[in-house]
């Protein structure tokens, strides 16, 4: 790795913006505007938006994380903590990763992961058990980042102009990921075609195939990783970006399986009890 890149990475810091630091709030919002991520509504001005965001931070409706290099902002990230804020509807135990913006010259240096870690910390400290976000199906960089840090592709939202994939991360239970490139190269993970009757518990899917993605989600699968051709020494292993989907068991199904197991065990126990009673009755009859 380039020594200059290592040195640059070491100088990057991330911190949560304090509500009373109006200059920091202004700096964050200006960064979003400059990078085309936010705009100034017609009914207000820049100063009005800064004060509005400051009020939201004070009321803990949302919090903002900033990445800096030598006091220059090079990345920002927002986490929503109250439903209705910025138009996001969430449950009481959920948070929403509203957006991560990174300076184009600083991408690929792990800044997104640092900002995501801060979002998770803020959400956990607010008592949240999960954090969600949506990403357009063609935004592969954001998709890769969220899956890499533990999110799962959990749903699909179709609009007239675009299709968004819904991602969700469990903030309570950590999940260990597999070595997915090895799974492909060892033949344990294969490309799934539409309308296949037999579906393995882990499969590769083209993220552009909305119909297949929706089909898998309806069958209880979750997207857990994005594989790229450059993840492999053999470039023929995967010739384009592919999503890894795995079969999961939701809580209702898990409870159903536990109930079934309990009933089966109970049935065996009841049968044994009945056999014991018959045996005792026979012994008493013999004594008589």
C-alpha cells in the first residue's frame, strides 16, 4: 500500500457533532450541499436550515457524524432516531442511516466504515435494536459498504422512477460472515437463474434482477454480501457484481419449529406415561 495513503488514513478522525456547536452544524450541512446531497428549500435559506438541523440534534431526533482530515470535513453521516424525521417512518426500537457522503478524493480509504460504526454506536446508545437504510439497486458502492458492515438486504421498495433495496442491521446480535469468495471457488455458492425449482440455502444473484431478488425475499432469504470480480484471483469466477443471498429463519418460523419440537417431545413423554400406567395396572392385576 502507498505510504502516503496510510499516513492520510491515520490523520482522519470521526466525531459526533455537538448541538451547541453551530459552526460544526453549518460545516456539515455545507458539505452536503457542496456534494449535491442536500439542497436549500425555497421557503428558507442556508442559515435557516442550519438552525433547523441544530434543533433536531438538540431534541435527539437525529445525530450527525463528521469525518475530518486536518480539520477539513471529508465525510458526513446522519442517523435518524425519531420516526417522522426527514420523512423516515421507523419503529421505536429502530434507527435509520439517512446518508453517508464522502469526498470523492477520499473514497476507498475505510471512511465509510468508520462513519457507519459511529452511526451504530449512536443508535445503540439511544436504545435502538436495529438500524435501516435504503439504497438504489444500481448504487453498488453503498450496497457493498452496508453489506460489508453487517447489514442484510431485507426488502424491496419499487417507485415509478427507481427501485430501492431495503437494508437492515441487527444491533443486538452480531453475525459472523463467511469467506464468500472461497464459497464460490469451492463450488458451494452458485449463480441462481430465474424459475429454478430447487434453490440452495445460499445462492448468487444479479442485483439488477429485481424479479429474482423479490422472489428470494418472499421465500425468506436475505442479501448478505456483494461480491465483485476483483475479489477473486481467477477473474472468471465472477464476471460481474453479484449479491450473496442466504436462507434465514424469521422469529415466527423459529417459534413454530420450537413449538413443533416441544409437541413432539411432549407426545413421546405422554406415550411413555401411558405405557407406564398400563404396566402398573398389569402388575396390580397379577398381584390380585
